[in-house]
C-alpha cells in the first residue's frame, strides 16, 4: 500500500472533525462551545504530534476514557498522572 500523502491525511482528518462537529450539533451542543472544544482537541493532537506533550499522552487519555466520558476531566492532568504514568 503506498504511503498516504499529506493531502490525503489532511482530508481524512477534516472528515473526522466534520463527523465530530455534526455529532455535537445533533446532541444540541452550543455551536460556540463545540467550536472551542474542537479547537482544543486539534491543538492537543498537534502538540502531541510535534512533541510538546509526552509521546502518546493525549491518545492514551482518549483511549482510556472513550467508553467512560465522565472520567475525562478537561483542565486536569490528574487522570494521566495516576493512570498513564506520564507525570510524577
């Protein structure tokens, strides 16, 4: 399978974000709040990708909380501190 081009990856990511935005809209989330959430999500993914966050920090946090959304505590790294071992 040939490597994906930057354009292909960008298109796939945009489609995923559009799906997420549609889901938030369908759930009645305020558009301003949804946009703010999506921008923060994008930044976290970017920060992880370029090394501003420890490797896989955000991905592991999302994976561990995706079936238990109430456990995801935005603004706090305590979840990763205790569960992921990334912070002392």
